[in-house]
């Protein structure tokens, strides 16, 4: 029954609309930052962005854009200034292939962190409490810089269902250093 819900056309339309809205918000933020630095209050005032603009900034960073956040104590700034430095230069920006993605999940770093999160969650799916086919879910991808609270344990069915509606995805690009570390750690195992 639950699988029918995740496959329903209503959910598909809702997910597609959400994805289009999210991409639109990212493009609006990118355009604003190309025009110059923006304060937290500038971004909050932009119609349709709301308080979740920081999620979209993180998604832009994962797409390869370098966006700096500086603390600002000026009245009316909202606490921070955001600045688009530049997209990662092509020479630094390397495409992550499915093979590299698979290798990442074989690194000592990921194995240790995944086990640590499963232990934190009591070796149970945090939704259905199943102890079978457990997987560790990323709520935010920061390769080699993940924090325990950015992960969560799910059974494979719930993990797949979450990815089908959330559109959280492994990064498409990384620096050459990250890719070298992935291959070196995977090969060492």
C-alpha cells in the first residue's frame, strides 16, 4: 500500500512541481549573487525564497558554486553577507561518475561513519524500527566532512522512498583532491 502512494501520479506531479520550484529558487539566488553581495535580509525579502534560502545556497555549493558567508554585525543586515566567489574553475571541477560514487561508499571514512550512525540509531530503521537491510541516509552531502547529525538510519525500502520524494542526490562534481582521496581510500581497502 505504501509503495502505491510513492508511485502515485499525484505524488509525481507534486514532486515535479517541488523540483521546478526549488531549481527556480536556486537560479534566483544565483542571479542575485551575480549582481553583488547580498545580506541575509536581502535574501529573506526576496519573494518566494523565504527562510529556506540557506538550503538553496547549500545546493548551489554542491553544484560547484563557491559562495562565501561572512558574519556582519551591521544593523539591518540580518547577521551575514553572502558573496558568490565563482563557480569552481573547470580545471578544479571534476565530474563524479557512478564508479566514483560506488567507491566513496567503500572508503574507510564512510564505513566508519555509517556504522557510527547505525549504532547511534540503535541498529534500527528510524521510521519502522526494522533491523533488516539497514542503510545510512545523507540529509546533506559534504564528502569527507559529514557530521553524524546529517545522517540517519533507514531500512532499504524507506531509504529508497525518501530519495524518490526528496531529490537529495550525491554531488555531481567535486574537486580533484576529493576524487583522488576517494580512489586512494577505496583502493587501500
